[in-house]
């Protein structure tokens, strides 16, 4: 039973950090800070996460949910970058500045 606690601790931390990033999707500085915090945490714990073998169904479900959150964050970040780029192009066109 004690072997599962480190796994749960890792998953709890990942879920918490991703949740923090999701809460500030509309605030670029906070989103950037939360994303960087997750990236640093993940880099540090990546070997532990990759070492997980044959997780039980609950752990598999939690890992799947974490991957979905990561995918959502990535899609949202890409969409936000596109919106900013499109807005910049639109404003330059309206102001007569061609790039």
C-alpha cells in the first residue's frame, strides 16, 4: 500500500499544477507563470512518471485525465497565440501599416 502513495502524490501535484494553469487561461502573465511552474515540476519528476509501470485502473484514469488537461492547455495556448497574431495583423491593416 505504501508504494501507491508516491504515485498518488505525483498525480495530485500534477493535477493541482494543471488546475492552476487552467484557472488563469485568460490572464497571460499568470498563465505563463503557471505553465512554467508545471514545466519545471514536470522536468524534475519526469523520470518518476515515466517509471510508472502497470498502473491500476484508477491511476490509468488519472493519467488519462492529466493528458487531456495538457492537451487542452496546449490547444488553448496555441489558439490564444493565433488570436493575438490575427489581432495584430488586423490592427496593422486598419492603421495602414503593412508588414
